[in-house]
C-alpha cells in the first residue's frame, strides 16, 4: 500500500465512523516520546491514530478497516490504523 492509498483509506474510515485524525507521520524522537515501537508504521507515513466521535461497534470497525486494506488496533482512547500487510523490520 502506498502512502497515498493509505491516506485515502484512512480518510474513508474517518468518513464512515466520524473520526478525527489525531496522529500520523512521526519523527523518531516523537515516536520514542509517544512510546512507539522501533519500526512503527508512523515513521514511514503509514500509521494513523484517529478518534471517533461515537465509538463504533468493534466488529464493524474491524470489518470496514479490512475492506479498506487496513488493520485497526482499537485502544482505550483512539483507533490505530496501519496497512493490513504492514510488517515491521
């Protein structure tokens, strides 16, 4: 997935669930400060954190993300999005 394709997929996810993007591409310094992993997709412009206005059904969010080519990791205060096929390293 290219960065452009990723950005389009994130936008579509946000439109579907009424989300605001709260984090995207990071520098190594910012990623470390945020507690990000060494090979975070954020470092490559392929990670985004979004916050929905109203929390969607978990299974629906996972299904929609997958159809967009994304993996969603639902955390306590945001949804982390990355390409489905992201492999760190």
